[in-house]
C-alpha cells in the first residue's frame, strides 16, 4: 500500500517564498517614491492656495503685504474674518499639522530680477528651512510704500526648495510670483 501525501515539499515552499520576496523587493521602493511625489504635489497645491490668498489680499487692499502674518493675509484663508479671525492655513504634507503663521518667513529681494530667478543656486533656491514650510519674499522698489512683487518657495525634503524638471531634465525651482 502506497502512502500519498497531499502537501508541498520544503523546496517548493522555499521557491514560492523566494519569488514573493523578489516581487516585494521590486515593489517597496516604488511605493516610497509615490509617497514623496504625493507630498510634493500637496506642497505645490499649498503654494497655489497661498498665491490665491495673496492675490485676493492685493485685490482688496491694492498692495502686497511686507510681512505675511502681521499685515493680515491670515484672514483671507478659508474661514477668516477681516481683522477678527485668521482662517485655516494649509496643512504641512510632511508633518500633517496645520502650518503656523510664523513659518512663512519673510525674505527681502534686493532687485526685481530676483523674483523671476528660478535657477538652481539662485536667490529663490532656499536652503536650511523646515520641510513643508513656505518661504514668502517681497520686492519693494526704491521710494515705494508697498512691495511691488512677491515670491513663494516651497521647502521639500531635507530643507531644500521643491524643484520641477524641464524636458531636458534640468532642475527648475517651483515658484509662484507676480
């Protein structure tokens, strides 16, 4: 009488585990990259939302503010009430916390051309800020009472400006400005 066992051999099980391990090792790095891309996309959306707030303030007041928080941009965010209540600021995609008004760091540009300088290493290429911050900078012409332009830079992983890439794979600093 023969004994027919109905199971897998140890070698068959090891081969299946090896194949699953290889498949997992190819999938995990892709998932990590997708999470980073999603955070950077959320940061770009935050930049766009802040730009809308700045332009709304400009439409109402007729000028850009020198300081993001003290001059009253806060009320222009959703839920804000003029001079009474600050609206809901964007959420930092890396920490999951609502951004603090003090995170919008004012930086003064020395010349108007700096606002459009989006080269790597240029004045809009910011380093050493906290991940998820938005750096707000203004340019005020000589003799003017209010700034004539502004720049926004989103800070990504490692405290470096978020970059986009052109068709030639060259880094472009992601900026929104007037």
